C-alpha cells in the first residue's frame, strides 16, 4: 500500500510529502503523474551516489522530487502548494499503484 504524509525537509525546512514505500518505480510514477497533472515537461533526472532527484516548477514555485536509500519525497517552499499536491496524490485510486507490490 502506498502512503503519502506531510513533513518538512530538515535542511531548508521546505514543506514536503514523504512517500512509502521507498521505491524507484514510485518515484517514476509520481514524477510522470505530477508532470501530466500540472502540465510541465518531464525534467532531467540527476543521479547521485544513493539515488536521484528531479527539480521542476509546479504552480509557479520551484519543487523537487528526491529518492535516496532512506526516503522518497516531494518538496517545495510553499506549504499551500505542498498541501494541494498531497491531496491530489492521496485521492489517486489504489489501482494507480498496481506496479508496486
């Protein structure tokens, strides 16, 4: 079962959405879904030693989707935008995540 819950990034204190399970396929599904829903082009992925991230603009604010060995999260500096994205993700039908077992 996929779960989304509000949080804050420790470093820059951006409002965030933590996602479980921490899976590459969930990162890909969420990124594609957000790009389609909020009408932005898929951003390039930046690979790091322990994962990857994608930076993009969503509803006029900068945003990031990050995956590493410990967490998968979306974050942006605007709490209202974070809350709108959280609601959008929580309303997805369970079969949207069928690829994640």
